[in-house]
C-alpha cells in the first residue's frame, strides 16, 4: 500500500497522499506560511491575516481619550470602570494588554488594574502595598508574559 491511501468522495475515487512530514517556513515580510513536502517538493502557500498591535493602537488611544475625558471628575475607580469606553477596551481582549501596560508605564493609575485582571484572568498586583509596587508587579508580569519588551 505504501504512502498512498484511497478516499471515497461521493461516487468518485481519488488518490490521497498521506504526508508524514512537512517543512514549514514562515515569511513575515509577506505574511505567508509555506508548507512543503520534502519527498516530492510540492508545496502550498497560505496567506496569513495578521492583526497587529498597530492596528489596535488607534482604537485603543481613542477609547482611552474618551474614557479619561468622561471620567476624570470621578473619584472612585468603581465609577470609572463601568464607562462604555473602558468596557470596550476590555472587550478588545488580549491585544489590549500591551497597550494598557504601555499606558501604565507612562501614566500610572490603579484604574488599569481591573482591566488587566479581567482580560488576563490574573491579578499580578494582589499583594502590592502601594501604587508604585502594584504598577511594577504588572509591568514585571507583562515582561514575563512577553507583552512588554525587556
């Protein structure tokens, strides 16, 4: 039988090549993944649709601007985190984490902790005794998880 199997496709019978090993090459400049069978040198190119951090950044920055303007007069975090813009930032999911951490670096605020905890399922600052310590714990966590560059 070798490495060829036969598959039944409705009324037709067609050969199906059983591939044990494929070589994969990623070409970041073209967003392509090339899968090649080394036995017969046949290959297939897959164009990857990649959403980058840069595509999320303008949306994030706009939401932060709206959120800060609308909630700057609130004194309690509980009031700030129920604003629709803040909730939309959380709704961005994991792609918002590096952006929030960058915001936390430039403008430290405890207001970002609930968003980070909600998205990540983690509370890196749980045992922190000050804002500075909590910020540092989140930034360290972000570096360990590769959300921030070292």
